């Protein structure tokens, strides 16, 4: 699927742990969000599995109070692209066709950020795998 029409930035830089910042209609918020690519072969499958980063820690903690092991909090000291302590609810994984991200890149509606550091990425991955609500088929792509 390493499609010739893909922007070169994606062909070269898209991998598990990539971080993007963009707006998407799948979220209720009109604000752009950070997203972390979770699947190991997004180029090969043509599919992105994205975790969503939020600064609304209280909402994430409350929503997951029975399963806090599926919440990962990341401070700006751990990942300096974040300005505030942020959280990922690992019970929510957005499935997005690679072509959607390619369109955003072509329209210059996405910002690239440095990859999530390996130890933090592994913590997110473990929490996604621990999620009682995500489908096994999805977890197998990680």
C-alpha cells in the first residue's frame, strides 16, 4: 500500500510513535488535538490507529476511574512538545484511513511533532492492550 500518491513526508516519517496535530470531525471539539500513531505498519495497512491526547485530565480520570491503568498522563518534562500535563485515554482509539491524513498533509492542515519517546510510547501501547473495551483485532495491529 506504500502508495505513490502519498506525500513524501508520510512515506518517510510515518510510523508507530509518530505524533501529529490536527483537527478532525470525529471529535466533538472544534479544536485541533495531538494524536499518537499506535499501529506498527500504518503504511502497509493504509490505516491509522490513533490515540487522542487531551489536557482535560479530570474528565479522563473520571471517565476511567474503574480502569485507571488505561490512562497515561504525560508531562511536558517527559515530552517537551506538550505545554501542559496531558492524558491519553487508551480505551479510545480512532481508526482513520491513511488517505485522510494524506489529504490533511496536502492541504497543510496537519503539524508534525517529534516522535513520542520510546518509554512513553511503550506505556501507551501497554495501556491500549490492557483496555477491556477495545477489539482484539485492533490490538493485533499494534
